[in-house]
C-alpha cells in the first residue's frame, strides 16, 4: 500500500468507489456502513461542503452540518467524531478527484500546435479551479499553514496532479531548467496567485492581464523561449 493509499484509507474514499463490504470504510463506532449508511455519510459531507461556502471553518458546528443534511447531531456522530474529521474526509475525497482534474487541465492541451494558447488555457483553468473550490481549498491552506500534516498531505497530493503533468511536459520539451524543479515552482506560483487573484484584481490587475502574465511564465519556464 502506498503512502497515498494509506492516506485515503484514513479519510475513506468516495461513495461511488465503494461497496458495502469495503473494510476500509467504517463509521465512528467501527461498523462498516451499508448502502443507506454510505448515502447518509455522503449527505453529511455534501452539507459540510455547502456550509463552508458561508461559514468559517473554525465556526462550523456539528449541529449546523446535521441540520443542513436533514438529520440529527446523533446521526452525525455515528459517522464522524467531530467537524475536523468530517472536513478531512471531505477534503480527502475531493483531493483524489482534483488531482485528476489538474492533471487533465495540462495533458488535454495541444502543446505542439498551440503552446501559447495551451498555456493560457492552463492559467485560466487554474484560476477558475481555485475560485470554484475556494471554500475547501481555504481549509486545506489553513490546516497546512498550522502544520497539520493531514491537511498538508491532501493539498500536496492534489497539486501533484499538475506538478507531475508539467514535469513530463517540461522533460519532453527540453525546458531550460530541471523539469521537476521548474514544474514545482510553476505550480507553487500558480496556487499562490490563484489564491490571491481577487486581491490582485482589487489592486487594479485585470483578470485578463493576470491570465496573460501567468501564461507567459508557464510558457517560458516549461516550454522555453520560441
């Protein structure tokens, strides 16, 4: 079992990838939920995700999640011991899907015929991805900054989807620098800029200019000069 598989076992995997006999998925009391139990668990995770749009992570309460999911706090505690564990389960599930999304954002491009357009699509896609998923990504950033390795590992894994794809692209294109280092720097820069894009826009940097600038950095660093 790889380190990532161990991580997923700790947070449980998405319901779509499970059956009722999967021994890795257990409720808070140690039991393996049946199909209805899995559906209830997913409702609780969906409710957690919706609430993170409007409620700060540290202010989120079990009673809020239960009410949003249309169930009781007692039912919540059958699946998760606290809000943090539910949030980790949510982030672990989403991190797996987002890893693939970020990889495809890069690999599903025509880098041969249109490298400049591809770089713009990656830049715009990363900014849009961060805006769409900001509530959960914000929690991952917070946990990572506080030194919680569980949040940091999920964040690292989801970003690795982009890093691995860019590393392969840079190696194929004989980029000016080391492929892995170049990809890591670009993804770190993308994540930081995406996380602060609205602040930059308030300073007068338009979205179009931000995309152009990020795309230029991707092109020069990963593809190399024309």
